[in-house]
C-alpha cells in the first residue's frame, strides 16, 4: 500500500487517537503499543502533517531563531575555565 493511499484513511479522529497513543504508550482500549507501533504511528503523523498542515503546525516543529542569535539554552555566556 502506498503512503498516499494509507493517508487517505487517516481521519482527524484516527490522527488524534494515534497522537494520544504515542503520548501515553497505550491504545484507547489500554493495550500497550509496541516500539514498532510507536515508530509507525509517528511516521504516519509526520507524513499526514506534511500533506495537510502548515509548517508551524506540524509534529516536532521548532521555530528558527534569527541569524546571529544564541542557540537554545545559551542565554547566558558559557563558563570559561582558566588553568594556571
């Protein structure tokens, strides 16, 4: 089955169930997701988002910082070690 054919069956309800299952590690009926199921669900969510959502609304989106700004978590200058 092609990814496009698979994504045709992903309704907003199915999308939400997969998203919740990944977050909780369980399907709505309480059955735990296997590592393979987690990976596959995440791949489906990413592909769905790519096709149906704006960049800023996609799973895992991180806004870019303006050029020349500090990397995340680097709001304070780094500690310098001075050796004698």
